[in-house]
């Protein structure tokens, strides 16, 4: 089991939850500061941390690694406008977390914070929703964002800031919507799901609950291994353990329930529950992106097509999922980018890297971060210095979404455009 690291600075209280939707809500956006804990929050955090530890014991180190790879995948799936934080400070394997920001879809709203209050700006830096919301305000997903007005009182706002869903009392946490459902944490210390009318869609009964993708979500009940449910809450695929809590391009990384090893081998099923790629790979647990999954077998890293054929192989130390047609590849302790055939497109010469998004990728050269295009041309010269907590956690490595990237400037953060100019100057 991985040793739980300390939570990075700047994470809000609600990030202590385990549901990925909860993770996606919060930005380490410009000026984000930790929220004050709710009166009942301490006890709930203990319960959640306990649940995480129990879950890890059941799932094994490989399963948690699968979760962090899932979070990393969230960085590249287009929906993701603020940094995606770890699901819980008590059980995060920071080395595998994403380097992403999340834009409120459609409206392209970016979360900002000043004076302990939250608001949203557009890509020009214009304030769209005034900076008057409480710090426990999440990000938009499917047009709605959760807001914690007071302990136990939650609502969802639309892109104008108008409340559209008001939950009754007794909710300790509320997640982002995915496929019309949002995970909520109730007073009975269980996760369930609500619909967009605020009605209970799936009864609270889970220790862990994840976003829906492809019609299914990974959940875990007390004393059981994680599995999948459909949007009605019905259990699915009983022969498999959901070691990666999301389908991506119709595939999900799983292990066999009959494999009782602490770190079992894994493979991929489709949305009918058919095993498409055999369970014979190590827990790389990468999502399928652009028709390719990155896997590890006998120490060798490779890329497989969706029918299990090897399409990428070579002397790689690490391979990351494809994004914008290119994948990060580490060779001789340096990072570069390859295409779908495994051919080098951008020379491996960088000390660190982020995935491509909107045609640009963050790279680290001589200790500073800048942005390159797909030819390897430096578009934004390296000038950004990330703190160790930013870089080690991998949750704040700058990446463009909606035309902006969240970047640090000393102890403050702001948004830059594709030329490197400040759109929202560093604040707090």
C-alpha cells in the first residue's frame, strides 16, 4: 500500500472526499486558499480517511494506482478549468496525479478567488460570476457547480450564478455532475447519487463513489471489492474488480475477482462486460485514448490497440496516454513526445513534461517551464518556476484549456493566454 503523503497547500476542505467528481470541483485557481473546516468536518474526515484505508486494503496498491491514473486521464478529456486535486489528503499517490485545469463547459468559465471568496471569469478575464461565492464552491460540470453556503447546506448554480438545485439538510458534501448524476455524501456517512432535479437517484450506500462514464460508475461498499454500477444503481460485471473507476473510449481497466494477489494483473473490458484485452498486464491502469492503451508487461512498456495488438514498443521508461495526437515518452531520464506509431516527434530532452492540450504542452527546461507546439517550437519561453509541491503532486503542472492556463508566480497563481500574457494577474 502506498504511503499517504500530506495534502499539498492550497487545497480546500472539501477535497478530503473520495469521489472524483469532488476532486474535479476544486481549483487551485488564481488565489485559491484553504477553506475553513465546517463544524462537523473533522469527524467526517476521519470517517472518510478510514474508509479510504479500508478501501485500499481491499483494493490493493494496484487499485489505488488505477484511481490516480484515472484522475490523470481526467486532465485530457476536454471537460476538465481548474486544477484537479487529489481525492483525499490521506490517501493520495501524488506521483500519478494529473496536471490539469478544468473549464466550465459551454460558458468556458474559470474559477478565481480573492479575499476568501470565489467567482468565475471568461477567457478574456472578464468577471462573469461575481467573486462573492463561498470558498467551498466547486467547478462547473454539465452546466452546474456545487456551492456550500453553510454546514450541511448545498446548492448548485448555473453559468449565471443562479441557484438551480437546492438540496435539503443532511448533506456533508456534493460532487460534480457526470452523465446527469452527481455523487453526494450524506449524514449516514455513505455516498449516493442525485439527478439534476436534486432528487435521490441512487440510494446512499457506498464507501466510495466515482463519476459515471459510458453509463457506469465504480463504487465500493463496506467489506466488498470495488465494482461497477449502472445509472439505475444496479451492479454490473460481477466477475471483475473495477481497478480503474472509469470507462474511456468504451474500455475500462479491471482485474479478475478470482485473482486474490495483493496486486493482481489487469486487462480491459468493454461496456458489455466482455474481456477485450486479457488480464495479463501490470497495474499501469492507463485509460484508452485515441484508440491506444499504454500498458506494462514483464517490465516492458508498450502501446496496444483496442484489440490487444502491440502498436508501440521500444526502450521507454514511461509512456503516458495520448492527447492531441501525441503521447509523452520518457527515454534516458528525459521527456519527449511520440506519435501513434511510436515514432519520436519531439526529441526527448526535457526534464519534465505535460500532455498536449489545444496544440500546446508544458515542458521543463533548465529548471523552468514553458510551452511548446507540436513541432517542438518553444511558443512561451521557459520562465515559470513551479514549487516542489506543484511539481511533485503533478496536479498543478500548467496546461491549456479553453485558451487559458493556470500558472504560478511565486506564492500566487493566475491565468495566461497562449502568448504567455497574463489574462488574470496572480492574486493572493
